[in-house]
C-alpha cells in the first residue's frame, strides 16, 4: 500500500498512516477490524477536539453541524409516528440546547465508519469533498464521536437482522462481558475508551458528561439514518430490513432518553444495543439496564 505522510498541528510531530483498501464499515462486517485501529482512531479524534480543535480556520458557513442534524431529524419526524412521542421530543430539544451551548470545535462533520479506511492496524479518515485530513466543519465535539458510534451500532444491528445472520449466543450466567460479545462490541468499546481517556486528559468534560453528550447525539444520528432509510439493508426485501430499521429507532430513542441522567458508563450503551437485538431472537426476560 501507498505510504502517506500528513503534517497536522494536532499531532506531534507527524502522523504516519497507510491508505487502506476497505472501509471501517466493511472491516466490521467481516470481523477484520482490530481494537488497535479503534484505539488509535479514538485517540486521534480526541486530539482533534482538544489541542487541535480550536475553531480557527473553520471554513463552514451557517449553523453548527450538529444543529443541521437536529433540523433535518425534526423534519423527518413530522412525517413519522415519532411526531407524537412527547418524551422523545422533549429529550431531543434538551439535547439540542445543551450541545448548542457547548464549546465550538473543529469537526469532521460526517465521521462515519463508511468514511474511514483501514488496512491492518492503520487507518485514514476520508470524505468526498477532498478536504479530508483538514477538518473544516464547526460544531460540538460530541458530533463526530456520536456519528461514528451511531454508524458502528447500525452495523451491529444490520448484522443481527441480516437474512443469513446466525443466532447470537444465548444469554449465560455469569454473563459475557459486554465489551467481548462481538468484534463490533470490542471495537466500539476500544474506540470510546481511547477517546474518553484522551479527552479527559485534554481538559474536556468529565467522562460521564462526555458519554451522555456523545451517546445522545449517537441516538439522534441513529434516528436520522433509520428515518432516512439509510441502513445497510435498505436495498433488501423481507422482514430483516424492516426489523433492523425498527431496532435502530428503538436504540436511538433509548440513547436520547437515557443520555440526560441515566447513562453512567459505556456498558450502558452496549446494553441498550443488546436488549434490542437479543430479545427478538431469544424469548427470555431481558435484565434491566437501569435501577428503575
């Protein structure tokens, strides 16, 4: 592969990456994504939002990137049954206000698993605008991590409802650690652990507050993608695609609702995912996620 050297003020002194041959999304679907890639990516995103995340030289004009997502989601919800979901509407309004009051950071603005290329233990963020390495969007730091987490959760959901998907292991006692349930779980956990560690060291929010902001925006992103019909199964027919969409809406809704004050660790995010994917295949009671 072609070795590319990028100079960036957020990294010292430089970052060496390989131009990979597949997207992070494809690697996740095929169980080829290593935790070292997720760890390095999480660290880099935190560095972008920390030392290198000042809004200088931002070229984006208009609303902050996360606000555009809320506006688009609101329009989509007007034509769906979610328009009458008052608890969700209130939670979305509160989340939107909280993110609007957060510090403006330089963001990628469209950081999805489909927009990251990997090759073994190396990675590189890409986008269609050729801006690529020099991120020029403005918004809340939670926008990038929330979008990336949402795309990873969507892949886990799609894999669960694909026509040829095997049954996941039945729940056991003692339960398998959430971070070890699948390669997708491991990648999401490693990504968050690295991002949270680096972000707290850079003087960002406390980890629990950072988690709630990122999980809340991840829920918003999942709702947006589900209502747009942009799941990996969108071109397939049968119950798998519709079940994946319903599951994505349920997971997104719960992330938004619980991001206010109930999520205390990343295991809560993975538990919400599992409660909505495992329960449909194993007719057993699901353990409560929260005390109430």
